[in-house]
C-alpha cells in the first residue's frame, strides 16, 4: 500500500531524515518502522490497554516501602 504524506513541516522533515541517516535507513524505511511500531505499541486501542492493566499482577507494597527502597538504593538515611 502506498500513502502520501502532506503538510510535514520542514523542521520535522529534517529531523526525520537525520534519524533515518543515524540508523542507516532510507527516510521511507525509517518512517515505516516508526509507523509500524506505533501500531504495535497501541495494541488495539484503549480497551486492550485497560484489559492488560486489569490482568497485570497486583503487588501489596505501600508508598512508604517504595520510598524506603529508593532511599536505600540512593544510600540515603
């Protein structure tokens, strides 16, 4: 399938070209990668995301325990 992109700002075009070059890709290949990753990340919309959250394991950790663990890792009293 072919898609035409119109209205892209010169700044965005320059940035996309630079990112493609940094990855040794053509601009087209880079944009395809970005778009396909976006589709994968969205994974079917908000309901799918909410289903994943509902299905995730629950942890019984308090805020105080989290703060204490962070302080311990930082070496704080």
